[in-house]
């Protein structure tokens, strides 16, 4: 009952109230990033697979410029990440616009993170089960390592959440998320400022 009705109702009521309360902060961050990103815009929009693989457009604050090399190719993430963007990302403020995705029903507050569409054919049958629920702004994998753990571990945690979703578990994840954000844990992978791309299980 919780996962089929109450979870969505709680998401909607909570997010609506939060957006009403924090819209001035969202506006300030938008203006801040507009100038910091050197014309690249303040928002990052990208197609992502949601529940049952249905595609939707996720929205986040953009933390990088669109700087390119002499051949017109985007520079590495670490070189395009601005100092302001680094702060926005380390405090997880870049995730705030996804509250709009939650309000629309594309996402939930808690669930597996929505990843790139090109990963879909690379999942094992078990890993693909992460799409049995709505993707979330935060989730079980995020509070157990986030970008600092391997893809295989992350997917195993996602599937565990799918099998154990409940109101008490969601409350626990929300509490741990606040704790992680305050301590700024697990933002980066072991070798990059962002998580390396998933290339399959082989």
C-alpha cells in the first residue's frame, strides 16, 4: 500500500511545501550560476529512464561551463567544473531542481538515481530491476557510498531498496542523506571529480 499510493502522496505534499518555501533560494542560485557558467546556462536537462524505463527529462543545476578544446570537444569534467559549481555540487544543491520532477511524478524523493539511457542495454537482468520503482533524488546507494563505491555495489544496493521499500526505510534514508550532505561524504569517486561512466559488467 505504501509504495503504490502513500509514497507518491507524501512526495507531492512534502515537495509542494518545500518549493513554496525555498523558491527565493532557487532564484538566487539560478542567477548565481547564470553568470558563473559563462553563458552555458543555469540548468542541466537530460533524458533519463524512470519507472519501467519510461523516459523523462531530469533537471538539475548546471555546475560546469561548456568550455571546449581547439577541436571543439568538451574539456574534461574537472576542468569545466567551476568553483561555484564545486560548492553547489558538494552541498548537493544541484539536486534541488529535481523537486520539480518529483512534483510531476517522474521521480520520488527516495529511490535509485536516474542514470543515462545508454546504460539500459548494459544492465544484467537483476540490475535492471532498479527500474521497478520511481527513481529518486536520493536513495539507499547514495547514503551507502554515493560516487565512492563501484557500479556493481551501487546497483546491488538499488535492487535491495526495491525489495525492501517502506516508510521507515525512506525516513532512515532521508535522515542519512541530511547527515551525508552536512559532512559532504561520497561526492567524488576514487579517481575523478564525477563518477566514471558505466561500461557494463565484463
